[in-house]
C-alpha cells in the first residue's frame, strides 16, 4: 500500500505538470488517475483507494455550504455600533470565530447586556438574511446526491444554535442532516474536535469512516485532532493560504470539482459500511 501511495503521488505530480493545478482539483491525490498512465488515452479511469469505508460526511456551514460571511460581519457591526459605538474589520470579526456568537457579543457589549444584544443580533441576522446570504451554487444538488447514496450527513459549526437554525431553515437545509452540532452543543469549540467526536459517538463510527468538509483553519485542526480526513473547500474561504499551508488531505476550489470527486469516491447503491 505504501509503494502504491508513492506511485500515486508521482502520477499526481506528473499529471499536474501536464494539465495544470486547477484541473487537477478534479482528480485529487490517491483517488483519481487519468487512463493515459495505463495506456488508454483521452478517457479518465477513476481509481478509488482511500475513501472505501466512508459512512458519514461532516460539513461546516458558513463559507462551506452557504455564503453568509458578509451577513455575519454586518450583524456583528450592527451590535458593535449600537452598544460599543464602534465597528470591526472583517479580519477582526473572523478572529472571533470558534465559540458561538454569545461569547463574541459578550466581549463586545459586556455581560449585563449580552442577552439583549443577542436578541438584536438574531433579529438583524434573520431580517437581512434574504438580501445578504446565499447557498453556494451546486450545494443542494450535492447534498441530494449524498442522501441518495445513503450516507449519514452531519453539520458541525461554530455558530450558535439560533443563527444556525435561521440559515438552515431559510435555505431548507435542515432535513438533509442526521445530526446538527453547533457551538452551543459542545464544551470545547473549534478548533477542538469535540464536535467531530460527538458525531462519531452518536453514530458509533471510527475516524476512518468520516470525512470533514470545511473552509477554515479551525476545520483542518479539528479534523487532524480527531484523526479524520479533511477536505478543504476554498470557494469562499477567508483563510485560503493558511488552510493550504496545513496540508489538508484533499482540496477543492469549486463545488463542481468537489461534487465530481465525491461521485468517484462514494460507492453507489446507498449501502454504508457500518
């Protein structure tokens, strides 16, 4: 197996030279190889190796399934203006990510006003959601495909439960998920792997049966801590360079490439391995 992995890496490097890195996103390391390496030109033959025990995929929410970052920034600054008479840059708000909103809001407005400020934040978030948030193109079709194949789907987000449910309900995404883990559902927040471990415990799964999908450094760290493979999805990532420096197992720059890879990696027939 080790020799085969080495050969796969060589093939990937040669293919990248021939076709370019962007097209290589369709054929990630160890999973998909062009038939030209086996003597059959112009047609690609997919070879499935590492994901043959995949039973569950865990998705992050913001920046992964949904384009909600601008809404989040506006919601935080709505609170900051009202209670602290200031605003924050996008980078400053991103640095607050990990714990649910209550933690960041308390740091902005103080403990005495956190409940009132959270009500204001959620009201603003809900009211402006239709104008400032979108589901990424192709995500609904991707989730439909995975459910048709019979996989368990879980959501693990650092968002609080209130804003998570607003987004899931606005986009009618909640029915897709067998388990939803928010920042309010774990003691230790991302980049801790507590949310991933909660998924494994709930469904009696081993690390090799899961794939984590996320766009942030915290997603990669959580997956590494749990011993779970990580697919870094970079179509809406604010920390793309840092994510790539962490050497994720798989990386994708658009939803279409990720979907094509999953069609290769997920067995047909809707039969899970557990």
